[in-house]
C-alpha cells in the first residue's frame, strides 16, 4: 500500500514522503491516526500544495526557534538536587528536570522529548545537554547541578 506521510515517522519516512507500507499498518494505524493519507491521484496532486504550505510554516517557526535557542545558549541553568557528602546524587537529573529549570528560569516552555541529556547525571557539577528544536536549530543548554544544602548555604551568606 502506498501512502503519503503527513508527519515524520521513525523508521518509515519523513513528512510528505510517499512510502510503501504493509496494508494492515497503513489501514489500521497510519490512516486512522492521521499520520498518512492514501497515495491516490487526487492526493498526489495535493502533495505539492501541502509541501509549499508546510515550507512557509516551517520558515516562520525556524525564526522563533532561533530566538529561543539564543536565550537558552546564553544562560547557565541551575538545578538543585539532593546529594550525599561525596557529591553523589540521590537519584539522577533527567531531561524533565532540565525542562522544568528552563521553564522556571527562562520562561520557555519546551517538550522533554527534544532534550538529549549527555549521560546519566548522578553527581554535582556542570553539564551540557542538547536541545533540538528543529533539524536546523540545535542548541547546547549548559546547566549546573548543585546540592540543596549548598544552595541554601550560598543564599544565607
């Protein structure tokens, strides 16, 4: 079955690609979920219009993403976590913690799925995560993990 993808689907294809999928996958998942349409003559004729319309939207969004990326790149975010005497965290810092820090400190609301953490953050220190707004707009978000006791001591001074 040939379908036109309306969204990027991992291991299947990119948005607006015409791909061949198994009949059941297309009929039972892609089309009902609104992820694809059947690649018939009428829809193939609409494909050029869809591509042009999408290009305009994407160009506008890339500009917005670049502004947000510059704000994130300019800041060093502070994340507090409970840690032991040796500097080892009780648990770890995840992408969700970074998203919350970005929202609180910069006022930017992002989805945690676009954040790629460097490795498991299980100790105090400085780290860098990658935030991928768009294939053209990827920014490194610098953040510092501080122990909750250290932050309270620093604020009291």
